[in-house]
């Protein structure tokens, strides 16, 4: 029995009560003292501050306090909301998909000028169109005050295009007073940045190799080209193997898309089309702990081809989601992904072209960007006859620039708090279009070279109770009858995931017109990267209802009636400025009366009448749709139709009619 008891006692665990709640030095110290008193009461009893035993107890408490501090601090530094170390905040932000900026460039819309020789005889003089220049992207300009700030153009400027072009006579013949030269001016967008290049040589392929750009104020990477002439594409993450690639418009592209050559009723076609292309040579950019931008490449070392691809329902149905749908997390961007992470550069030299500049100092004052450093022109002197080359060089030498407005938007590297807040906002968005407003913003952010969108309106099928039907799926137009009264309404099945995107564009005169099919095709491909997997986007033309305004006012006796009428017309024109109006925005007649009544000199507004204008009235090219405005007025508000439409005063010079009396 004694043997059994000894064996049992030997293998029974010696349990001791340990307090795991201590976090600070005093708590650790007190817990150690209580532990010694409880479990070693006869071994150590001297807990005096000067005793040797207390030295060891306090040293153990010290070690516990230090370890507790670093564990808490490391945990805190893993949370974006509480991290304080810059390198940790940058790392977490980039893990969430946000790329902190090293420098923000100032931007400004300046005015560029060129001399144009006069052409003509007698009284028929006009600028010689042969000498209109096309200034290409990446032309460089600088300030006239130290320290010199370099600005580059971000868009082409074609002086042969009459839109936004201002002409004035510059010189005249002394004897005949006939124009000899004109000055043409157009707006040009500039960014405070300069182009730099750096080369990097690679040997054998290494997985996930990185290179660092040796400058601190890098704005972004323009291009990466290897010694074999292959382009490397920047992507959001290395698993993304499909990117947008633009291509200039060719007649073959336009054929079958643009249905009308009448630019009065159709927006002009885009200058580029969007292609989805598989890119095995790709990289991502990130900011390292030295506040330098570095490029990270893939892990592959094989050969892969670049293919233009088309995504469709059959391809999606054959993906891994169809095979393991029960246990697969569906990512709406995963059709654009692969598991290879791209190629790693091997036995080649990469030439990296990047932009530097920006900063607070790039916010220069107005009238300071006046120097032309390098002007890239489409035409060259050899394009002209020998007798015309001297005049061409004179025209080129005359190119000048000036910024009437100050450059703004420049900033230095983001602060810790700016990175934190921007990363949190970016994570919430996750680069996806989810809400209706997301679709509006993403559509308007499509680069203008793929097609310009003036107005966007988004509505989901679940928000529509009835739709108007016709053979074309839109309004039936009848110039003799009201099409709004001819529609038959049917109840369609609700499709909550169908997003109806109503679009309008501008023609060369900034009048609202429908968007051609080529632009719609670009938008569809552009949104394909961002839309949710379950969303089905339908791109539809919105309708334009042209209107006119007739008003009567009583003018104070000490005011000139003609002057007051002119100011009233200007006020109405500003009220209906098309930049301020959106699709499906109603006309609040009381606001219109208040706008007229606030004009200096107006005593009373006696009448305001809004009426419909439709095609070919007064020889003008109005839109064809008739709208029963009297029937659409409810509580002094003119409501738009069920089919999304927008009200437009197409010709303010004749469509705004005023009468005044005293």
C-alpha cells in the first residue's frame, strides 16, 4: 500500500495558481511576491526592499514588463488604425492595395499659342490651315523664376481642331491693313513632372526579384522595356495577367460601330479602343522602407505569348468556379488572374522610364510657366516644300505658353496619418463598383482617349416598375403625335442585378448627343475589370428633351429695359448651363423665378413659361423628341419622363425669349 501511495504522489502534477493578468512592472512584482509567499513560505520570507531576494524578484518583473510591452506594441503595429511606425503603416497599406505617394505633382490648365500665316486675297482672309500644329504629349515647359519647375503636357493639342480654339489678328499689312498673321490659342493641361530613365541588368532568372528607383520624388512609372524590345506592364497584383491595352482607331475598327457620320447628332468616335490583353511580362510597384519606389517582378522563367482575349459567359462557366463552386470563394476579378505571377527578367537589360517632380514647390504662381523647353510636333520641316520650310520654322519658333491660373495640387510625401486614412478608405472601396454612385464615378473616370462621356445615370431594374417598349427598345418617335402617349407599359420581371447605364456625350459644339457604339464598347470593356460578378451592365442611350424659356418681367423705372433683359437672359442661360444638369433632374420653376427675380433691376417676374423644342423647328437641329411639359408639371416642378432624360436649352440665343415693361 505504501508503494502504491508513493507512486501516486510521484506522478500527481504539482499545480500552482499563476496569475496571467499582470501587464506592468508593479503588477508583475506584486504577483511574484504573492507567489513566493504562497508556495515557498519557509524558503524565503525577507521581502524587504534591500534584500538580495527582492533584487531577483524585481529583475524578473522587469523582464516580464519589457516582454509585455513589446508584445503589446507589436500587436498594435499590426493594426492600421493604431500603428505609429511609418514602415509598418506603409506595409499594411500596400497589403490592403493602397500605394502611398512619394510626391504629388501640381497640375494646371495653361494656354498655348502659335503664329498662323494669313491666307487669302481681297477681303477674304483666313488662317492658313497647313501651318496649324499638333503638339504631342510629353512636351516640356518650365517656369521663368527660380527654382525652375518643369511641367509636361498630358494631352495632345491639335490647332486644326476648332473646338476651344481662339483666333485673333496679330499683324497687318501697313499699306492695306490686310491681316498677315494670326495668333491661335488653345488650352493645354500640364503636370509638374520631368521624365527620367534608369537601366538595370539581370543575369539568370530569380523569383520575385526587385529593383529600386534611385530617387525619392518619384511620381510613377511610365514604361519598362527590355533589351529585346518587349514591354513590361504594371499591374495591381502579380496574379493579374490581363491588362487594358489601347490601340489607335483604324477604319476597320470604326466599321460596324459608328452608325452615322453626322456629328450633329452623334458624339465623335474615340481616338483609341480598349483591348484586353494577356501580359506575361508584368510588375507591381511598391514603396520600401527607404521611401524609394521599387519594382517587383514575377517568379516564372518560361516563355509565354501575349494574346488579345475576349471574356464571355462560356469562358466563365468553364473556370474553376464551375468545378468547385461549393467551397470556392468567388472573386469578381479572378477571371483576370493566373497562378504564374508572370515572368522574371533574365539575361536582359531593363530600361525604366519614370516621372519625378511634384512637391509643395511645384505649386507655382500664375503667369510663371512661360518657357518652352521641348515641343514635340507631329509635323516636321521635311513635310513642307522648300519654299515653305522657312515659314514653318518661324511658326515653330513662335510657339509660346502661359498659365493664367496658378498650379495647384502639389504635395510632398504623405504623412503617417494621410497614409492611414487613405488606406482605410481604399480598403472600403476595394477598387470595385458596387453602388450606383460607384458606376457613375468609374464611368466618368475612363480616359478621354477611349471616348468622352458627358452625362451618366444609373438605375437598377428593381427600381423600375414599368418600362416603355418598342421595336428598338427605346422611345418610338412620331413627329405628328406625342410619343409619350403612344407607349405601351408592361410589367417586366425584376432583375435586381441588372444595372442600366444611361449615357450621353457632347458633339463638337458641346451639345448633348448620343454616344456611338465604339465608345459603348470601350466602356463595357473598361467596366469589366471593376464590376461585381453578379452585376449585368446594360448600356443605353438617354434621351435629350430640348426646351425653351419665355418670361415676362417688370423693370424698375430708373433701369434700362434692354440691359435688364440681357442680364435676365444671361441668368437663365447660367441656370440651365449643361455642366450643372444631370439626367433625370427636374426643373423647379420656383428656383427659376427666383433666379430671374434676383437680377438687378427686376421688380417683378410676372410669367415664366417652359416649352418644348423639337427637331427642325426654326431650321435648327433640335432633338426629335416631343415632351408634354404641361402634363409633366406637378406642384410647380417639371418632372422628367419615365425613360431617363435630360432637359437642355440647345440654342440660348433664340430659345430664351424675354419681355419687359416698366
